[in-house]
C-alpha cells in the first residue's frame, strides 16, 4: 500500500530479518522495508524523536529488567499522533506491572 516500514531487532537477529524480507516481499516493495538495529534504551539517537506513526510489538514484554528501557524507547519513537499496538499474553504479575507503567506514560 506504499507504506515505509522499519523492522527492528537486536544486532544478532538482523541477518535473519533481512532474509525474511527478501523471501517474503516482492522485489519492487523490498526497498520500502528497512531492517535496522534497535536495542531498547540504547543509541536512540539513530532514530528521530517521534519518527513513527504506528509501532507494533508482539511478545516483547517478558523481562522485567527491560521494562524501563522499553518504555523509554517507545516514548522516543512515538509522538502524540502515533499509535502503539502491543500484543502479549499476560502471564505473571510482572506483566501487570508493565501495563501499569505503560498507563502512567501513555494514553
């Protein structure tokens, strides 16, 4: 549909992500999908603040020690107009703790 997409993960997964883009997107669309390193809370300067209209995350809420870095990253990447969609199964009390942290920072 013409969207420009940035797919992120830690450095160790980037080659796998690139191969998935090549295997699953038609060649004329591949330039619209950028694979880029992102470790929560680190080197956020390589992304412009509020750069993204839509942020998707799936099964990224699992280590309590990363919650603050994840929130910092989401805040940096988003703006007032951004939509953030996170999908996960709430399994533990720590997951509810993250949701509480999220509600304090985002509407």
